């Protein structure tokens, strides 16, 4: 996308956020649902197709461009981003990266228009951070597989038309090698959903279990058509997803800083604005430094990703820093607001609850630390 076209698109998104999304935040929180009218507007703007290549009807954003747009969207409640998040990211990118041409032509045009919504099924009741130990089993039966298991905390499951899910196709192979990635239409017989989860925050983002009761899927539904490569696909998808999550964090950082600065300049105590007190200034300064550091790191990692460099360590570092940074910023925002920060009407407590999840999904902070350290050790050993 040329710079002028992208700037126009970004300006359109900024206007949409300011005029439609931010004014709808309270209603979404109250109803625990995003209005269909807003979802339809997101379809019409092409937001579901941010990461779908142009040849399949999408916008075809680079990682840097996608991150810039996601950053704009998450200046509003992060719940709005969740509507498109799984389709733009982990739900579709396995197909983009490793899918067969037939799979791409079947699904990517539908994702691009928002006709179909994708969801991603990796986590299970007994497999979260230890993803390689998943227990969902796919047993070969002629030209089909019979899939049995339960996926947990699946975002957008009730909205999804198709699940990109991981299952063990070779039960005797331990670890990651026996896992395959399947494309499973949501209406496949035997597929059912659990009750909608009640969460600490992010009301309006729908999350349920996905229950697979002897579901039959054709062997051709394996992403890439080759069994045993699913875990590698998932890890590639998650690398990209971690840059995306950093962009989510960055948009929320900006909103929290804007709100905190405005409040500090309006609120008076002891006859002066609290923004004039040095200890409040210190919190504002720390917030800004965290945001600028996240921004610089994200731009660097996104550029390397777009250049085709190996950036697993950098993606983990970025996701780790960004998700921790926005948590610190949200905490300081509540502190600057004082008692008002604990009250729902001021919205800060809502953001405080919403950002907490960023340190958990797409790999917890502790998993990111482990990835970083292991990569460091490998690099040192290779250099020795």
C-alpha cells in the first residue's frame, strides 16, 4: 500500500474510532455485546481483511501497517478489536502461511469480507502454556479423521464460521511432532459450544469452550495437507500474533495516558491542579516512557518481520514488554484518578480490568521469558 493510500485508510479508522466506537463503549459494557451494526461497519471498512493478501480480496497490510491500524482501533475499548482479532490474526494466518492453494481460495476471500469469521483452538483444560501436551485426538478413518476433545477459552467461538484447531493425529508420538492443524467448519455435526464465560473484563468479547464429540473432518481439512506440522504452524502464527498484541497494548497505552493527563490537568487539590504535583508528574512521565519504549520496539520488530528475518526472540520480548507496560500504565492511571479511578463511571477501572488479559493470552509473560532465555542460550551455544 502506498503511503498516501495508507494514510487515508488510517484517518478513516481514526474517525470511526472517535465517532462510533468510543461513544458505544458504555452500551457494550452494559449489554456485554457489540452491536451488529458496528460489526457490519467493520466489514464494510475491510477491517476483517487487514492481513488477507490482496489476491484473495483482502487489504494485504504488512505487519507494520496492521499494527498501526490495530493501535488506532484499541484507543477504543479492546472489545471492538476482539471482533476482528481472531480472523485477522491467529484464526486465518495458519492458512495464509501454510495452507494449500485450495484452502486459501475457499476461506481467505470470505475472511476478507467478514462473511466468515475464524477462531483458533489450541488451549485445552489440561493444555495451556504446555501446548504440546494437548489431548484432543484426531483418528484416521479412511479419507476422514474423527476428532474428539475440548478446547477452552476460545475467543469468538459463538461468532465463528470455522475453527483453526490443533489435534493429535499420532497418539503414539509425544510432544509437538504428532500434532496437526485442522480447518473445521463450526456447523460440523458433533461440534458444540459451552456456556459463555464470565470474565474479569473485556465484556462484549465472547469466549466459550468448543466441544468436539467424535467430529468427522476430511483429511483434506488439515492445513497444508500434511499431518504432523500443526504445532510448527501454530508457533509461526503466534510469532505474528505477538506483534499484533503489542499493537493492542500500545493503543490502550495511548488512551490511558490521554485520560490520565486530562484528568490530572482538571482535578484540583490543595488549591492547584494535581498535574502540578511532582509525584503525579513522575507517574505521567513513567507512563509516557513505557509507551514510547513499546512503540519503538514494536516498530523495530514489525520491520524485521516484514523483511523476512527470524524474530521469535524479538516477538517474545515485544509481547512481554508491551503487555507488562500497559499493565503498569493502567495501574498508574487508577492511582492518578484516586478514588474516582475505582469507580465504573470514569472508565479507568474498566481498562485496568481489560488490560490484565494481555499478560496471559498469546503466551503468558512467563512463557515469553522462557522463549527469550532459551533463544539466548541457543545463540550462545551456536556462537561457541
